């Protein structure tokens, strides 16, 4: 027993020493003087995955932007992706939904702390718990709603079968399904605690549609995309956007179609380009942006400590890497994945759009570290 405890102690000490040394190296990373070359080297690591897909990376630092496309794996028959290539964003769409809430609150159209009972209770049946849920709670994942209610998942499985569920899951839900759940709210947790919820953020989008009498996509175009010149960001793709849509792949490398959202679109329905997402990123950093003041308010940590309005706060890994002053979000749907980060203190940021359903968040965190430590050539 004594020998076991001694070995365990040695292992713990060595592990801690290794982590401290790694953190020291990260905090004292040498500036090699060429951010683009360092970025190329980081992306080259993806070739070890033995998969073929496309990635576009955008970085912003010191008022300068770089957007670069990469073909990962075997040689593609199509041209390399670029700043105008269309990717589905997945959950980064939540930032647009949360931004609409903040903008409408700043315009005094709605109060972020208004309850569902006040806003929709006269027309939609609500359980006692649902009545007390606020828009702020929906935007910060503290409403108590599950990621996707079990009753809705059960309905989908019965309808399409578990095997085919993830081909295009949200296409089988209706707004009637979403609002019907509010009458009973089976599986809802205690409000105030962070619990990531696609249902909650999607519901927020539907509530904003009711408040404004406008479709979510049109509302986002009016309040966000047009002011920022984001001409290639939307839920419904134009014929031109469809032609520029990059083929998406599952995590196993199988070609798969775009997900469609008959409901809960505010949770993940938008598609965009790296160029447009860089415009959104800059609007979160540059005080000359027409939406900067609203976006700035979204960065502040809310009472739960995990999120701002829509944004996720820096976590343990980010702090270990030295990325203490960031807010971020990632996204993933059937054939696409994304990452977006704003470094508030250093006024820099990173965009990643990928055509494979593999979470790029860890890669994003490493690139954020590169952007902070490496200078432009």
C-alpha cells in the first residue's frame, strides 16, 4: 500500500510539473515573426486525420485581416475554398439570435428580463415553470430547458427511426411542436444553472418572431447583416449561394446534405462565408461599427459565469493557453463545423469554417494563441 501511494504521488507530481512546464512554454512562446506561416503549420497537422475536407480560417489582429482556405487530405477535384465559400454555421447561429435580443432591448422593443408569461402567455399554454422563464435565461442557457426535450426526441425517433435521425433532424420539428412542449415542460431543470440548450435558444428566436411580427431570417438581415454588409449570410440560400456551398461531410468522411430547420432555426440554421463572419467579428472589436455598443454588452459575463449574452466565456483550457480575455462559440451540424472567437483585451479574433462534422474548438483555441503571440510579417 505504501509503495502504491509513493508511485501515485510521483505520478501526480510529474503530471503537475509537466503541466506547469507546458504552461510556461505557452506563456513564453517565441514570436517567429510570420503569423501566416505559423497558421499554415498549425493547419498542416489536420492532414494526420486521414480525411478529406475544406477549411477556411480568418484571423484579425492589429486592424489587419487574413482569410485563407485549405484543402485537407487528398487532392480535391473542386477549387480550394476561399472567403466567399458558403458553409453552414451550426450553433454560431445562436450569436445572431442573441444579438437580435440585445439590439431589440437597446431599441426598447423588449426587456431581456421579461418572462414568457408576459410575452406569449396570452396565446400559448405554459407550465408553471415555463411562465417564469426570461429571455435573458434563454440567451444564457440558464432557463432549465434541456438541450433537446426528450419528448421531442422520442417523437422524431418514432417518425424517422434512430438510424436516420441525424441526417436532417430539425426538418421534422414544427413550431407547433416547440410551443406544445411549453405546456408541460417535461424534463425541465431548475433555472439559474448553466445547461446548454438548443431548444432554449431556438425558442428565443421564435419568441422574437412573435414580438416583432417578422421572420427570424428577415429580422437578422434587417438588424445585423445589412448594417454590417454581410450579404452572404442567411437561413435560405440564394441560387448564387447554393453554387458556392462547400460539400459537407460527416465525421467519418461521408458526403451529407445541408441541414434544414423547420423549427428552432435560431439555434443553428444560418449559413455564411468567412468574409461575412470576419465582418461580424470586426463589429465586435472596432468601436466604429454601428453595432459595436450592442455587441460589447453581450461580452460581459452573466450571473452564471459561463456565458455572456450568447457568447461562451473563457474556460479552463483557454486560461491554461493564456486566452483569458476571450469570448467564443463553436458550432456543428451534420456536415459542417465552425468556431468564432473574439479576444476582447487584445482586440483580435479567429474564424474557422469547416466542411466536416468534427468540432474545431481545440484547433481554434490554439490559433487564438498563435494570433496573440505571433506578429505579422
